[in-house]
């Protein structure tokens, strides 16, 4: 894992050019991590055996904003209790405020001292994206995205962040498609990406602010099912001055299995994209995925104007 002192060390020609090109922008670290559901059993899965290590990772990487996949209520509360600087938004995949250990979601955590939450929401990746807990497209499990709009306090620059977990091939496929997971998993993700593009354009970001998207996408960056994202975004690992393009899904093996955790960006400059494969508190694998993060700057856009806050109606359980 790259040390923070290296990430922010200005000394090379590339760093100098980067600083010049991002004048008037705002720097931040965004982290994305499939934390692995805390209610799962087994020696590698138990949250009680991984909790301190995951919290140590967050302390070491110290993100300004991060999205988690498979985060349940116990994990959420442990993070919020350990790091009071973070606020959190997100609903469970079943559409509830998720207060049960077996219910997970894609929450967004953000440093409230650095950014102001202006609006947020959840959409379900289905033919009925506003219907809580809805699912279609060959699988019986709901998937959703969490989005939020922020204003950086130091610069008043606004941006949008989306955290999402796309369907894997193997789990919860409908009986009529059983045995055809390698066909219908990609089909599901292709449908999801098309919907995400539509939601960004029509609902989430009609004013074309800078946008960040991250998650466990269960597909490689060059896969056909993710091609649609490149119509909107750049891949942070490709755009970065320096990048680790190694595996992110480890499946508890030292070299890892595949690179399926990604950060995409629009309206940003990226200095570093990193994969944190460190051992924390003696735990080599804090999840079956490694955290990924990007050190980036959000560049102000001509469309960056005043917005009305739209947080009325959300409960304290949903906004923390």
C-alpha cells in the first residue's frame, strides 16, 4: 500500500503539472470497499474477527468520502461510533432503513467537516427503479445504487458521488436461467449500466456537475457490460498519474483473482489510484475484496450553481 506521504509528495514533474492543472479545484480521497456482510459465518467471514482490522484500514487510508458494498447495520454503527467525523446516507437493498444484521446496502460515508450534504437518494437496478426492493433481469435479488450531492466547504465546488454493487454471475439467479449464469450475469450488468446512464442524465445529474462512481461492479474494466460507463466517465485507474492496476477481488488468495472494483470519474483530475493490500491488526484479508482508493481533485464546472437542499422527509436513521 502506498503511504499517504507518498501520495501527497510534490516533487516530480508530473506532480507539478498536476498541481498547475488543478488550480482552483478541490482535492479529496475517495475509497471504495466491499466490506463483506457482517452476518456471514466462517473463520474468514465473521465480523468479530475482521472488525478491528477494517476500522484500522479506514484510519490508515483516512478517506474524505467512501462507499461500501454489503455493509450491514452492525458494520455501519461500528464505523460511525469509531469515526464520529463521518456522516452516512443510504437505504438497504430491501428499501428499509436497514436495522437488521442480515440486510446490507451501499452506504456513502462522508467527512462532514469538509463537505455539506445537499441531496441524496436510492434507485433500484430494475425496470422499476423507484420501487423499493424491486428486481428484474434474470435474478431474484434486489440491487441498488446510492447517490448524493455535496458542496465542498472550502471551495463551494459541488459534485455527485454514486456507490453501487452490480450483480455477480452465480448468486440468486432465477430458476429458469439456472446453469446459464455466465450468460445472464453479464446481461444483468449490461441492463444495470444502461439504467445508471439514464438515471445520471435525467434524474441524478441533469446539471452536469462532476460525478464520481465507485463500487464492486463484478466485471473487469474492459468488459462489454461496463462499456456504457465510458460514455460518461473516465476510469480513474486510466486517468491517474500513477495507478495500481492489479487485482482487487482476492477470494482469500495472496495474488487475488480479478480486478472488478472500480472508480469512475467525470470532471476530475486523478493523481493516484491505489489498491490497499495491507495486513491490518494481523488480519491478511480484511474482506474477500481489497479496498481501492483514488486521490483526486474536483474541477469546478460552468454549471456549478446554487441548488436547493432537498433533505426534508428523511429520517435520522437514514441521514446520520
